[in-house]
């Protein structure tokens, strides 16, 4: 390993966020050359090391999505959140099942970021979001209807209309928002 690369990796995990962010920018541009080093950090018992590895992957032009998907199950919420945010910028349909599970994450930020990542994936996430809306716990259902509203896919209209009947004001709000975004406004048509 070149001395410059060793120095950048040391900066990445030095504990100083400003220096680490500078290292992220330098490392991310190196592409495949740094992947083995980042993999070692992802396998670290140190939460900070795993977080900075994911942060660097997120900055890369084409990171290995499977590494980001594995990080969605990290025991540390901050690593899960970083991986979810990375998938917002690098959407991958293979992440849908893991992201749907995160809709019910005990950390509200993780659940919200998972909905954002599913929104970034778009229409491919629709069946999983509809299922989460129909069968998930309340928290996941709210995030699912929020994501469906943001995706703006007409196939979600029946699910959004069903969500209008829920006792949850949050679900009703996002269902109305989704229907408004689809151009239905306050004129709700009951599907046949």
C-alpha cells in the first residue's frame, strides 16, 4: 500500500471529522484501489471505522451496493443511517427488502431515511411498500405511505385511498398528499 493511501486511511479514522471529510474526498476518487482497505474498515469492531467506510463508499461514483446493503443490518444505528443515506444517492432495487425492514427501525431517523431510499428506488419499490402499508406495524405503515406519496406512481392510488380510511392522522395526511401529487386533489375517485 502506498504511503499516501496509508496516510489518508489514518486521517479517515483519526477522530477529527474535518480531517476525515477531507480524506473521504481524496479516497472516494480512487475507486477500486481503496476497496480492500474500506472492506477492512467495514469489518472493524469500531463503529466509527465502519461509519467512515460507508461515508467514503457513499461519496464514490459507483460503490459496491452489496456492501451498503449489508450495512443496513449493522448493530449501530448511525452506521445503518449512513448506509441508508448512501442508498438514497445510489439507489439499488436489491436493497428493497432490507430498506422495508428499516421502516420499522426503533430509530425514527433510520425509518425516515429508509423511506427516502425507497422513494429514490421508485416504482420498483411499490409492491414492497404496498405490502408494508397493508401488513406492517404502524410506524412502518406511516413511512410506507409517505414513500408512496413521494414516488407519485398511479398504481399506488388504491393503497393511498385505503390509507385515507385509517385512524392515523399521519397516514391520512400522507395519503392526501400522495393523491394531491398525483393530480387527484380533493376529488377522490373510488377505484372499481
